[in-house]
C-alpha cells in the first residue's frame, strides 16, 4: 500500500477516490484508484493487448511516477458523464446577440461537466459603437463578460468545484483599457482570469514610445501612446496581479499547427493556448521519482527510466482522447482531428534540490535543459511510434508540419522520423499547474515552480467534523532529513519562493519553454517592496528570453495572499497608484506597502444580538442564525454572525461562511451588499417553498434572515415601506411618457429597461440604478 503523508491521503479521499453516490468508497486504497485509471485508459487498446497495456499503465502510475491530471484521476473508469479533459477554449464569439447567448449556453454546458473555459472577447465591438438595424449603441465586451461571470457563479453555487474561466483581449481593441482596469472594481469578474494579447508590433511600439491605434473592424477609434498603455497594464498587475500578458504572435509563430489554425485564447491557467473548441489534456512526469543517489555528489537523473516513462505516458494520454466524454461535439471533433496532449513535469524544483542544484543557478539551468530536451525527444519519438501503429493525427500535413519553427529545432533524426511516418499527436508538451496532484504525490514541488515553503501548518478536517493542525513538509526536505539527520543544517541549494529573485523565476521559465510545444503555467513571485520600474523589467525579460506569456504575483489588497509566511521588515515600496488626499484620513493605515481603507472593528466583551430559527425542507434539523451588533458612531450595525445546526452535513461550509461574513462586517462600511450576494445564489437542484414563498437556495434563506435583522436594527431601509413612494414615482414617469416626453424622466435623464421587471423605468441616481416600477436597485 502506498505510504504517504496524512495530507496526501486526505487529498486522495476528497478528490480522486471513487465513491458511490451515497458516499461509500469504491476504491479501497490508492492502488485501487491506479488500477481503475489504468484499466479505463487501456480501453483505447485492441482487446487482445488491453490487459498487457493496463499493467504497463499501472506500473507508470504506481509510486506516483506519472501523474495524470485530476480529471483523469477522478473520472477515468467512474462510468459517469464527465470529461477527462481539464479545460477548453470555446468557439469564436460572433458579434451578434443570438450568437453571443448561444456561446453562453455552450460555456454553461462545458462548465457543468467540470471543464474550465477560455474565451477571446476581442471579437465583440467596443462600448459605444453603433449597432446597425436597432438604432442603438453597443454595450461592449465587458458587459457580456459580466453575464459569463454570473453564469459561472450560478453553476458554482451547486457546492462543487467547477472549472475557472480565462478572458483575453487584444492590445489594440478599443476597450482594452477598460479590460485592464476591470478588476479594480470590487467583486467584478471574480470568476475570470484576465490576460491581454500582446503582439510583437505592440512591444516594438512600446520600446520606441510610438503611437498605437485602438481599432475594431477596420475603424480606428482613437490613438494612444503604446508606452502609456503598457504602463497601464503594468500598474494594474502590480497593484492587483491582473491582467496577465500573453505574447500571442510568438504563440502562433511557434505553433506546430501554424498551417491550419490561429490561436487567440488559452485555458484558464495559460499553459494551453488553444484554437476554437480546443481541448486541454494534461499529465506530468514526477521528476523526484527518477533521481538516483539523491543528496550525493553523483546524484543524477535516470535517463533510460525517463525515456521509458515518457513513452508509456504519451500512449496513455493518446488513449484518453478516445476514451473521454466531451461536453460538446465540436470539442470532440477538434480533439480527434489534432490529438494534442500536454505532457509536462512536476517536482522539478525538488529534483534539482536532490541533485544539489540551487533553483535559478547555472547548474540548475544546465540540468533543466538536459532533462527537458530528453523528455521532448522521447515524447516526439513515442508519438512517431504510435503513428506507425495507429496512424498520424487526421490534419497532419507533412510539409506544413515540418516547416514549423519548433519542429525545425528538433534533432535531425527526429525530423526524419516524422517525415517518414507522420506523428500521432500534433503537440505533445506543456507545463501545467499541479498543486493538488503534487500534494497527493507526497507533496512534491508543483510543476516547475520553486518550493513555496519547506514546512508549514495546515488545518486538516477530520471525519468527526473537528480540525487538527498538521505539519506539512516538502518531499525533498523530508528526504534530506531522513538521509542526513534531523539536525543537519540545510545547504544553500534549499531555496524557496520567498528567497528567490524574479530573475531566477524568469530564467527557469525561459529555459523550460524552449522545449515545450504549448506554454507554461508559471507564477513569478515578486516581493511587495519591489520597485515599479524593476517590476516592469520582469515582463520585458520574459519577452526577450522567449517566454510565451508572463504572470506575476505580488501580495496586494485585492487578492491577498493564497499562502502566507511571516514577512520580513522591508522598506516602503514605490506605489504606482495615487493615494488621494481624501483617503489620508485617520482610518487609513499601511501594512507591507498595501494601503487599507479601514481597520477591523475591535470586539467588546458583550454584544447585543438576536437568534433566528430557520427550517429548511431538505434538512432534518433546524438552523439557528445568531447576529450580534455593535454600536458605532451612535448607530447600531451588524458585527458578527454564527450559524449552528445538528446537521453535520453543513458544518464545513457554515463555519467558512460565518467566518467570511463576520470578517466583512468587522471592516465596517456599507455591508448590506452581503444580503444581495446571498439572496442571488440559486441552487441548481432547485430551491424550496418556505412560508408560502419560493426561496432559491438555503444560502438565499440565510441572506433573508440577515436582511430582516439589518432592517430591524435600522441599518438598512425596509423595502416594503419604500414601496408606496416608488409606486408614486413610477406613476409620474408613466405620465411623463404619456405626455410625449420620450424615453426620459422629468429631469431629462434617459430611462433604460429594468433587468428585473423589464419596464422602461430604470434611472441612474446618485451612483445607483433605480427602477421606478418595481423598486429594483443596484449601486456601483
């Protein structure tokens, strides 16, 4: 039985262990999961050799040597209607209303099966552009991105992990500046990762400080300075980590399929630039399992073992193309026509440590180059062997394929083999983020990333609902301690993400990219005190060293930090965003270079409050919601919330929900938006009738309780009491319209259609939309 840390066992149980619908485990051990996956993937072989290949596939999986992506580990052999592909780039969005919403439907169907999606929104006309035939102005691509964002939130409200989304926009689109700034608005487009498609021409214009045209459909809308636009991208990602940058011309120039497809989008994490309806199939070689004599002077990679493992992994992934379900027929056709796979590595940083090489050093670069060249060569030769046996991918064109930039850089014997026999898979290599499967594989380092921390504490949820603090240690660190002793000092090649420079990250990404067909998911960690000009240089270095994209992470107030270590004292950073004088009030404080607008409120010893009982039809036990308040500036306001029930099914998410809501309440300000967000959650399984009214979800019911409490303490107005005034306003507006004043109110303001009741009675007032017919309102 596989011997792994408790955290790895937990990851397997939660994410990859096959269970019956009632929760009863089908896979008794990790070995059972490997056998299930091996047998399912072997279904792609001829019946007479199926059992033999299943054993070989099992051998590759055993001991975590080859790690298929999570969708394969969880879904292969489960006999459920799920896809084994992680992500998709969806079809090209047409610039018309019916086409846009047809693509929204396709996105929903894809996400419902668990696939992440990528979209290029550059095809939609900019905000304010005329829409012929209807006499109106376009609302712009960002308004439709909001619709996609809402769709994703709705699907995710089922309580299960769903795929993320990536949105791209060209650097010459007229709305690119709004795209860059979109996430500055709190809560907007949180289901999306954003990336700007940067062209070679734009990078030249930035270097020359030349003018840059923003255009659509052959019409130039305005001209900006390229360097100013580049600085806007940089300032946004410096401040809140988005948007990323994709060097789209390089992607298309170095695409093996340059002769039959054009790429304008990627999957959500960026490692797979894909054409319309392209599918992302991922798997990783665990490099730590191939190091002989770790932490010795003669430590080295077992090259023959790597070559054999790659040969089997390529065959396994090729079989997945034939054995997987697909959400849409277009995705199935695209995958079969090109049979692209994304074989990569994980545990690279740990493997370098085991060979006593410091991440980012000359020795690490040389070793990485040797290892990746071996992997690339083995993958191409394995795919050629498959082509001999099963045929080349259907869209293979010998001359076009061999003229590709990347193919021309392969060894001559590999090119000759492709020319003679074709190749089974159009693209073969990619470096994916492998956070969860790497944790499952005894916590090896993720992808090509450096080790984030060699030791940290994680709160593990136990079967009885309680939590236990558990120390989690990196695989290479644990192996070093076992071989060298618990008290042996760590050598200088034990470096983590906090001690590396951005240049160390860039050089490793560029080194690996030279041997990767697709792209790389890589985060370049930047210290919070990195000056803005030095931060910009990271992106220039990434472009000049041959990377296909660049994503950085610098701790910030918008996204916070996913994992945290205690920061060292640093000098105040150079802030690229202006802090306005009116914000320099007594409630502003600075920490780590991040400007916070309010401090959390302190908790008094005693607080007034109220407890509410909620009966939800699907639960055997009542839910008790306690809201405590605080008096601030003579006004009573909500301070914290507790949710309790005997039903342990809800324990984890109710604890998480109460912690998050209470944290929001303690920040102060207008927190009534919490009610709106909770009431907007719809349960895909259907809501329930409660007290003669339909409530769309249990979360919406909790939102109604919080709303009732806020009204009772006078924190927010009672909508029912405002109804009469609203109805009078509506009557006045109708009278104005009847008098021939057109689509406007008495003040000359234009009225729009209400998104709730569809009446032409939505006005903009004091920064808020207000419907004078039904009372709908939304501020922001």
